[in-house]
């Protein structure tokens, strides 16, 4: 199905799959790791606990998703979303899906840090 003719729910699902996939391709940061200053736009610095690690991972996944938009084939997705009559709603659904997909992946791996302390 072409994104230009999808329902908004289907567009959301495409975004969710994208967010989940991108999160699954990223490495979980370690407790004790320091996030590079040029990537740390929320000011985590050194990861001290599970909450820091999950927040850092979310931030890194959002950054990876944003950077991924610079490469083919994303321009086809963007063009298709822009050409919809409901482009603003479609973009909102797509981006909400991405955020929820990232959160879903994080939820699925968050117990990784339970043994870390």
C-alpha cells in the first residue's frame, strides 16, 4: 500500500515500525558511559543509573531517526506524506508512531539494566 492512500492509522503504524526498527538498531548505553557533548542535547552527561540510561537511549534513538531522514529512501516517504490532502495530520500520525515505536522498544529492553545497579 502506498503511504499517499493509507489511512492515518496505517501511517501511524508505518511510523511505529520505523521508530521500533531504528531503536532496535542502536546499542544500549552502559551505566558509567559519558554521552558525547555534541549528541547530549538534554544534558545527561555521565549515565549514573537506569533512568539516565533509558533517557539517553531515547535521545540517541531520536537523533538516529532524525539523521536517517537525510538518506534515501526517506525522501520518498516525505514526498508521499507532503502530497496528501491531510499532510499535517499524516505527518503528526507518522511522527507520533515513531515516538511510540521507540518507547515500545525501550519498554521491551528496559530490564537489561535491572542487574546493572
